[in-house]
């Protein structure tokens, strides 16, 4: 469970990025966070990743109070989260197999465990036949699938996806959303930040709408209308 309670974030520039944010996300939920640029979506993700600290308020992720977490524990905490970005962030000099295995190497997994886990992850995202390919040989949709496999290989309880379809065409965007839906139905909590109202309407899941640092609506399966 993720509990965000009375959270404010004001940057040194004076920018009030978040104002009195209160959100509870249950285990296994699928949640969209939407809003225009500057609404506070990215700051919210950075708080969950503990990249920035709130000015005030409390954030608890899976019974861990982030405000009381020792700095030395932060890398271990982050490894319990899966993160997918708009720009994929793959290692250009490593093939698909090595990119996914890299996340296991970071935590000191044995070669045997990697040989078991990596192929199963690639099969889940539909890229078993591309394991020897390098990122530049893949389409944007395939690269994002590799990034998702890498994010999931350490079996995170929560997957954070920051504009995961931002660089993809319509077809690939829908395919990636279907994959995230499949991952969610397997038990992983999924939080997706997106600008795409079309994808939000297609999925019909919980939608949290932000504007100028505030939550303006929080609806189950709500449709989003263009202004």
C-alpha cells in the first residue's frame, strides 16, 4: 500500500509543486496520474522514488516511512520498485538479454538465477526471439518492452511508469498499455503518469487528475474529456 498524507513540496525557487496531496493506493491497483505540464505529476513520482524530499507531510510505501528512511537504505528501497521511463534508458552497448540481466547483476543475483529469470521475462513481454538484438535494432515499442522486462525482473511490488508511451505511435502505445494491464492483473501495483487522455479512456481504470500542484479529481474508471 502507498499512503501519501498532507504532502507539500516547495522548491528552492519558490515553485509550489505540490499542495496538500492525499492519496491512498491499495496493493494491486492500477492508477493513472494525469494533468498538464507543471501540474506536479513528475514531482510526485520523484517523491515516491525518494529523489526529492517533501517540504512537509508523510509518504509510506509498503509500510516504509520514506521520511525516516536512512540514506544508506535508499538504493535497496529503489530496487524494490520497477521504473519505466519515456526514453527507455537502455544500455546501447548491451543486447536485449544483457539489458534485462543488468538489473539482476546490480542486486548480485547468481548466473543461474539470471538464466532462469531473463528468458521468462522476455517471454512475458513477447521478445524471446530478440534476445541477441541491440537497442538500435529494435522499434520504439520493442525497446519499451525491454525496459519493462528489466523493471520487472526483480519482482517489484510497485511499477512506476513515467509517460511510458510518450515516444511511441498509436499502435505501440496501445500494446504497451495492454502489457501494463497484464502485469497489473498478475498482482503488481501499477502507477502510470501520462498526457494521453485517449489511453486513459481506453483502460477505464482509476484516474487521479492534478492541476497546479493539487488533486482536482480522483475517480474509478472515469472518462477524461479534452478541453
